[in-house]
C-alpha cells in the first residue's frame, strides 16, 4: 500500500489534513467523534485513508448517501494508492460490488450497511464505521447510525463511530453520540458574485438554462456547473446545447444512472485548453466536489 507520505503532493492543500491527527486522537480516546468540514475540505477521501494507516486494525466502512458518490470516492481513494477499486479500497452497492479479501476500506450505500449490521450484529472484523455527508439525512442513515450505536453499546465497545458532515448541527449529533468530541476543519473560501435572471412562467426550464449557459460561456472564462431537477431535464438541456457552444466546450451530464466513464468525464477537470458544462442533479450540491 502506498504510504500517506507518497500522497502528499496531491493532498497537502486540502484543509482537512490539519485535523487528521486530532481526529485520530479523539477516536482513540472516546471511540466516537463528529467531524464538521465544509465542501471540498477532503474529508471523504483523506479521513478513511488516514485511519487505515493510523487507526486501529480492522476494516473501515464508509457510508455514502448516493451510489454515484460512493463509487466516485472509492475510485478516488484507490487512485491515491495507485490501485483500482477491489484492492485496498472497494465498494458495495445494489447491483454493483467490487471488494476482495484484500479490501480494508469498503465504501457502501446506507441501505447496504443496514443489511450488513442486521446479518452480522457484531460487525466482526470492522474497526470503524464512518457516516459521511450525514447532513443529507435519510431513514437509512438514521437507522444505520442507530444500529451502529446499539452494536457499540451492547456488543462492541471497541467499535469506532465517526459522523462527518459539511452542514450539520454538530452539538445535537455529538450529544446523540454520548457527548462525542467535535473536530472542525476549515474550508476554502472563494469570491462569489450573485446575478439573478428571471424565467418567464411559460418558458421551459431547459430552454432558460440553455440560454443562461450560452450567455455565460460568451462572457465568462472557465467551466460551468448547472443544476437541474432531474435526468429528463438534464437530457433536454444537453440537446439544446449540442452544436450551439464552442468547439472547445464539452457537455457533461451528471446523474446516478450514467456509466462510470460518463460520471468520470463530468467529475474530472476539463483538459487543458478545453471548457466543460456540467449539467447535474443535486448530487453535486452536497455529495461530491467537482474540480475546476
């Protein structure tokens, strides 16, 4: 496995690196912790890798609220180790699993974890359970946390539980975890300019978004991230943009039912000399960070 020092150049600028040691110490002393870190801080990928190296022996389970985020985080962690998913880092979700006997970090969706806990109430061989993006709140996430706390209280006092979130009432969740330590990571701030463009009531949303995107491409530099309600609106907006943007601009839809290659094309930065328009569902608001 690649040592954390080998990943320094890729990860040293991420704000969460400043709190990795205090977080490890909190888990070692209390067995429970809450990490509050803004979007883009690096918590999803760096925390599990750090705990793999510095935490207690055993497998680490990382819960993600969405399949796209689970797959993307697994591929990102595996790439930082110079591997492919299914080695040190794997993932498990409905109809798609890549794990092996070598897997030490397993990224799972919330429903999968609930089944794991019900089938093996001791969570044998698992040292740490991490609930990522807990601010999204779902029945599966709440049920999974209740199961983990119950297992820790009744069967596994050594089971570490970590809740991570970008926007969370940390005091309430820390109290739920038995006054667990709260670790806060700083984020990275960027200047924001807000402009408002009204949409006529009779206009279709895909027409308005396509017009706004073309206007921004003509007046601004760089890539664009546009949010739409769902897959159908994304497809229709992409159709309206095809052939009506510059030759240096790629249109990249982003939603859960795309292939991994299509998802990667949306998540990765645009190649040098090119621009990208990402048409995304709300997943890019809360569950993943899109470079560039």
